[in-house]
């Protein structure tokens, strides 16, 4: 049985390790977080897309295990890097986790080993950063070991497209590297798509998420324009979506969140700045999207003013703090920005989210309150920031006196009081 090490056991690495084990590999998850390693040892999942019931038989059989010991890579036929790639404070790429993972692989690299980077990064990382570090020991790529990039395409909470059935892009540093990576991943994924190089594969991921970021920025700006023109942006999008060709609907939101869309385009923008080129669409979309939490707050302020109530001291209940519906992921969530802006204005804040019982942001510990009729009725304003399907929007509308709906979740509901939409 071939052994494959998966470095990083988060939203990307754990589902991948699960599928490797299901496909006949012995999957060894490696993470510096002891709590994750211990949880897998108990067959307990800590992410929504993998259930403990899925883990249990594989852990019991020994085809899936986890460790903090990187020396196990010496026994592995493959090593897959699935570590975070955040942005620095000035939006420069932080690939320190990739570098650290490669530094752990290098002393354990051996002949015929296949190394695959899945972490999103700028074009050239595999060739310029990973490859030199791995070749320091004397082994040569394409001859002694194989190196490729295969962008992760995880969509947390998606009930249809999972790790296994989402087509997999693979680009090797050499043709032999591509072949080796394709041979490994063809046993795991339903469809594998080889491309000409690692740089090409790196750029594919950035195009995918830049496409989303730019279009979200466009529709968010459309919401701002429709507000100026006193038009309903949601009605306009629905009408435009009736066109069977040439239009793909995107919808306004309080902003963009998650680990990919707010971050990945800036990797491309940073790389191009080093080549004296400005990625104008990326920069403009980022500017528009980053303004949306403040726009939501302005809607709250105006709505309260119409009721002769100041923000300071008003009881504001925010529904949903995750970055998208039906997931427990707070990464880059615009809802947190909305809360911070309202906190700075002196609002009396509370929130409810069935996926996040508590969190600590901007130095404030918050606990999810029970969503009762009394909670809704006593709030001066209820903000729908994340449209979880567990929320009863008809109940919210008939109980709350003021609702600011940032997701068009109350469409078709009969409100007791006033509903304000983006």
C-alpha cells in the first residue's frame, strides 16, 4: 500500500487525506496543531465537510492517521502541501507556511517521491521557491523526484461538489512530474486535467477566484448605484438572470470572506506589481468589496435615524457571523467588520449563529444568544448578515420591528415593521 503524507489538516488537507485513504492509500496527516492530530486519533472531525462517521472506519483500519512528526515523510511515496497562505498587513503574500513545510520535506525527500503543492500562491512559487529548496540535497527534479502544483478547489458547505468529484488541475515542473502527479491523483479524483506547467496551474486558481472577486465587486457596486437611483438591485438581477445566454448572476453582500476570494487575487496583483504592472480590475474590485461592511452600517444608521434612534445604545442583533451560509467558517468574514464598526459607534450588540456558539474579535468575547421571539422583538434593529437556511425568515419579519437585510433573505415575507435591503 502506497503511503502519502498530507501536510496541513484544515479545510483542504483533511478532506484530501480522507479521499486518499478511501482510494487505497495509507494517508498520514501531518500538522503542528496537536489538537487536530488528537481529534483524528479519536476519529472526531472538526470541519463541517467531513463527518466523524466517515473518519471512524478509516482510522480504525489504520489507513488514515495523523501525527506531528514530519520524519514519517521519509516512508512516504508522496507528500502533499495543504497549508494556509495568508496575506501580510500590507497585502503581500505570506508563504512562510509553504516554506516551513518544504523545509520539513527536504531532509526526508527520497528517490521517486512525488511532491504536490496545493496551497494557493502566486505564479512561480513552485519553480522559484519549492524546487530550489528540494534540490539542495542533490536529487534532481523530473529524474530523482517529481514536483507539481495542483490548486485546491474546496467550496466549504457545497452539498454537490466535494473533493472527489471536483475536476483536478495538475501542472508539473517537468513533463515527467506532471505524469507522476496525474498517476497519483487519478486514483483519487473522478477527473484529472493536466496543464502545461506548474505556473499555468498556479495561474488557473488565481483566475478562478479573481473572476469571482471582480464580479462580486461589480454587483456590489451595482447595488450602490441602484441605491442612488432608488432602484431594487435584487429585482434587476433576477430580471437579468432570465436571459438564457451571456449573463451569469452574482448577488450583493456585506462583503467577501473566506480564505480564497478576498486573498488570492492579491497574490496575482502583488506578483504583477513586481513586474511594473497594475492589476486594475483586482484593485478596484477589492476597493468596492472592502467598502460593503461600512455600507451595511450606513443602512443601519439611516434606518435607526428614521425612527429617531441613535446607533449608540441601540440594541442591534446580527444574524449570522460566518462568511457564507451553512458553514462554521469565520475567516475574513465581513460580518465581523460590520460588528466592529457598530461596536465602535457604541451599539449594544448581540448575535445569533447556529454554527458559531462564541468567538472573540476586536478584543470582545461574544456568545451566540438564543433566537426567540422576545430577542427579536426587543432588538431595535436586526441585521441579516449571513443567510443560513436554519433561520426562519418569515418569523423574523413578523416579529422584528426593523430588519436590515443584506442578503435578500426576506424576499416574499410579510414584515411587521420595516425591512431595508441593500
